[in-house]
């Protein structure tokens, strides 16, 4: 069966960019003229995803509104003949019935957030996209993974090399053998100490998983940071089923951190049709 559904865990507090995220969900911080989350949803849709399951928490209501129609705003723009922005606005909505919102009642970890989507996913392979990470690429990163998944099946995670000093911020894989972009693994570990990391290939926040992950998440104890870690349950699933890492084409930006967010804004501003050239000139000026 193909990958039709995607889980987007959007319950996190955004502590690394406080106080900006005190009353705004971190997923709605703008990167130039659209929220971080929209880039991630577009990546999922470009991969053929038909239904998005948002796992939300308290104070995240603005996310639900963002993907709904904005009737008053649209009526007012229509009356003023602002057609260009109106059509752009309409593209941000998701089709009727194509999204679900589930509350995660406590910050118990990424593994727990994914488990909250169990009933909506049912018994089919599904994608997980972490909304902190925007991936700038020609072809959508998840679409690249779906192409590979359609060939080999099993389970798959996106990986990207990071500087060794930063491995302890990520899930890290132990590669065994490589066939093009596909890597077979011996294991994976969540946030290892630099001295204990099995490689510098970090898990980038894009996953395709079989529904068999759910019973493993149900029995998964707390791991790194005292949280129920998706990586720990995946390491167990890897003992039972085919599991690949996929080194994608593209550049990830971690918008959950101050520097990553700034880099994302800069990269997207420089590439923007309307302001790109001016931004490049501005940067030269400042430098
Ligand atoms: C999560 C995952 C980690 C992954 C990272 C990517 O960690 O647990 O395996 O490498 O996202 O951004 P977090 O950044 O939520 O602590």
C-alpha cells in the first residue's frame, strides 16, 4: 500500500525561540511570507499525501484556523479586487476532510505524539514530518523518500550529515552498507554523547513507518530526556522489519533554533521572486 497519511507533531513548546513563541505556536513563525508549517505541509502534499494528522496541544488553536478558510478576510479582499493575494490565501487551505487534529495532553515525547495518531492512521504505512525542519530541495524530500519506498518497502528515515560536534542534538544512525542513497543500518541512537555517536548521519525529521510501530510505542519506556522517544521504538522495529536510511537531496533548516530559523529566513528571502534581488543587495550593503 502507498503512503497516504502524514502525522505532523505540532504540540511542542518552542522553548528554544522563547519569548517569540510565548503566545504564537512556533510552527506559525513566518519564513518570509508564510509560516514554517506551510512549507512542511506543501512538502507532504507534493509527495502525494492525502490526509494530514496534526497532533496538537494547548494554545495551538491558531494552527487549526490557519488551514481553514478565512471567510471574512476573503470576502473583504474580494470586494477590494485583491485577486492575487486572494488566490494565494485560498491555496493555504486543506481540502474538506483532508485533516485531523488530535490533542496530545502532555509533553511526553515525540514517540508519544506519534502514538496519539494511531487510531486515525489505522493499519497502513504513514509518514511523519517534524514541523521544526524545513527542507529546501528541488523535489520534495518526502517525495524522494516515497519514490524509494515504492521500490523497496519497509520503513525509512531521512538522514543528513551534520558536524560531529552537533550529533548530540539528533537521533544518529549506525550505517552498515550503502546502495546509492539508501543505507542499511546496524542501529540508531537518540542524542548520543559526541564520543559515543556511531556516525555523523543525523535523523532529519522525515519518516515513513509501518503501523507496526504503534504496539512498540505503546510499550516504549522513557529514553533520552525522560521522554518516550520515536528513535528507541524504531530501533526495536529495525530488529523485526526492513529499515532504511535515505540520504536525500536538499538542505534542512532547523527552525526550532534561533540560528536555524534565521538561516531559513535568509535562504528563502534570497530565493524569493519579489524581494530576492533586493535582499542580496541589502546583505552586501550590511557586510
Ligand atoms: C527530534 C528527534 C531526533 C531528530 C530531530 C530532528 O528531536 O527525536 O531523532 O534527529 O528531531 O530535528 P528534537 O529536535 O525534537 O529534540
